[in-house]
């Protein structure tokens, strides 16, 4: 279930805003960390049409005793699909910063997507938000 959606104003060089969605499905729900990483990374393709999997950066860290897995991936984004989960028209030059926070009541998912310059301009704010997360 989507808890919140934040519109992130676009950088001067971009024409589209970014979006940060926050999701929580309940204890044991929402899929595994790896399944979500694979799905998010799978929504991006390189200029040559190949998967962005090899270029994706996945990291693990702990914040206030909570395990957080992050992903950073860029390329042509197809995750803006319509009904029935069909991939959307590829949007070149996009980037995703994702985070999965594992808590005792279930995981919380953060998915920040947008034009690469807009995401880069807001990357430190995204990181500070993750650093502020605490246990239930």
C-alpha cells in the first residue's frame, strides 16, 4: 500500500519533476528485499537496450539498529507503466534511488525516481531522510 507520494521539483536542466513513493504492506508482506531490488533494477535499461543490472549500485547499512538496503540505478526508465503492470514508454536519462528499511513490523519501501539531474540534486536530502529513520 502506498503511504505517501512526494513530488520533487525538477532541477533547472530537467523538464519533469521527480517522485518519491513510500510503501508499507504489513508484517511479512511486500516481497523480499532481493525481489524488490530485482524489480526496480529491471525497470531500467542502458542506451544499448541491455539491462542496467550490472551498473546498479546496491549497498547495505544500519541506521539506529535498522537494516537498510539501498539501490542506485540509471538509464531508460520503463517503470511508469499503466494498467495491468505493463511497462511504460522508456524515459531516457532517468535515475532511481531506492531504499528498503527492515523493521520488526515489516519493511518500508522508498522509491525515488526522476530525471537524473533532479535525483542527483536531491540525493543528499534522500540520504538524510534515511539517516533520520528510527525503530518503531
